[in-house]
């Protein structure tokens, strides 16, 4: 399992620079300690009889070791700052490319920043190129080793990776869904009062709607000050049969998949907005999202274009990656051998979202067997296993997500409603 900032970026560049600054300060402290040790050595050696009371050889050795530690810190600072510049170069390149597609003059400013970075160290462009190439080479690891079923599955897996490699699964900044969704009705089918917020990412994924036919669950958290915060849980595709491309009663179908992936408003997206409104969410309210599969696309557009304030989203097996702002955090769970997730092509090489945003990646099922025909690596239960591994990893970004749930746990009341949506 790999936990990183997303794309080719392991750690947010500014976080790396903060580490470098702390190491530089530590090097200064160590150098001060070395000077004190050497000064003490000189005093002891010069003082008659003092050398008999102190092991001056060991004292000198400790001074030399302090010098070695300072040198190691200095080298680490240089290396960390270089990698921060390389990561920033990759981020700037990805952002500039996206802006250039929209003929935005801002791309030129980003490229000038890239030039300044390269002027500081000529190795940076080549290192960035190698970094991105390595990420591209690993994006679909395991997808080509699926059970072949007599050659029937290979075109499906290869086709998904080919689509993902085009970059269609990255939603550019400023994108909005077009068109009008099919009419849809939303009905509450179950209400409950959870004792508190989820205990972690895996627990959050376990809170997907469980009532018969429900695709949406909305939890309303009434905070001590009276304000309301919301978390919505959105199921994945419920009807994946090819004929559902034509539509039917079930909004979470292949027609909605096609519409959302091509930038059109789907009935599943409209149903989510209707359910949130029915639960009491108003424009400007904080609405965070936990989503699986198709609903990763719904979460992306809720964060990018809805009237709600989406600060956090957790997605599992999403076929897209949104271009989020620095004040929005996304936690993405991806399996390299999941053909649905592969439609995102690994996302942007520069990653997305805040410094706390994180992508958790692993090969969901390294076994070659008939279970591949059932898309085992895309199933929610498999992603819950990955989330459990991440929760136990000790990664500080995953632990930061725990603070988000802890804040929600301060709520004085939690109301949960599950909704079933149908096309009219």
C-alpha cells in the first residue's frame, strides 16, 4: 500500500520545506553543541589535573560525532529542498497544462515560476520528468494481470486503461455539468440517530446506505453553537447492465455513469441535491461527502460547483479526480487493478486539494482468478479493507482526518436519513 499526496507527488512541497527548515534549525543547535563540547575539551586539557577526572578522548569523539550529525542534517536539508522544488515543478506543470487547455493566460505565470525553479538547480526539469514517467508506468499496475476468461476480459481492462491514460478522468478547475437531468423523485426510507461520527475512514465507508433500495444517506450534525453540518454517503452504481445505458427507474445506472463522465448532469446528481435539501441543508452549509464508484463523480461536482461548502470528501474507486482548491481535502482510495478507478488515469500528476489531501493506493487483489470477472477489486468491501489498512498506518494525513471526525463528535445531536431515488 502506498500513501501519498496524489499523482507523482509523495508529500506537499510546502510540508517538505517546513521539514527542511526544522532540520536546518536542528543543525544549528547541533553545531552549537559541538562548539560547546570542543570548548569544554580545550578547557579540561589546559587545566592541570582535570584530564585525569574526565575521559577527554570520549569527549573529543562526541564532538566529532556532533560534527557528523550537523553534516548529515545539512545534506538532508539540501536533498529535501531539492525534492520540494521538484514536486512543485510537477504541480506547476500539471496546473499550467490545465490552464493552457482553457487558453488561460495564467499558464504563462506558472511557467515563469517553473523557469525560476530550474534556474536554481538545472537538475529539476529532468528529475520532474523521471518522476512523472515513473508514476505513469505504475498507474495501472495489476490491471493487465487480471483473469482473462478466455480473452473476453482483456479488451475491457485494456480499454479502461486506454481511456484513463487520455486524461479524461481529470475534471479541470471551473468545470460545470451541462444539460438537464432526467426528472427524479427522492423518498426517505429510514431514519436513525447514530451515537456519533465515524471512527475513521473504514468506519465512514461502512455507513453507506443499507435500507432496501436506498442510494443516499444524509447525517445532520447539530453542533453546540446551533449550526448544522452535514455528511452525505453516496452508494456506487446499482445497475451496471449494458441496457441501463438507456436509463430506467434506477438513477445510479450506466446512463448516469456515461452522463457524469462526459460532463453532463445526471439524475443521480440531481437526486443527491434533492436529498440534501430534504435533509435541511441550505446553500453555504458545510456538506462533506463519502462516496463509492459512480458517486465519486457526484462528490467531485458537489465540491466544485454546488452551493454547499464541501471541505472534505472521501472516495473509493472513483472514475475521476477533481481539481480542488487548497482549502478542500480529498482522501482517495484507489486500486491499481480496479478498471473503474483506472478511468481516472491515476488523476493529475500534480495531485489535487489541500496539503492534507491523500491518495491511498494498492493492488486490491493480486490473485489471478474468476473473482476478477466480478470486479472484486472494485467492490466496497475490498475498499473497506484498504481503508482499514490506512487507518492503522499511522500516516499523519490519515490521522488528521481523525481530527475531522473528532470535531463532528462534538455534535449535540445526530440525525440520519436514508433516501431512495427513482427516475420519474
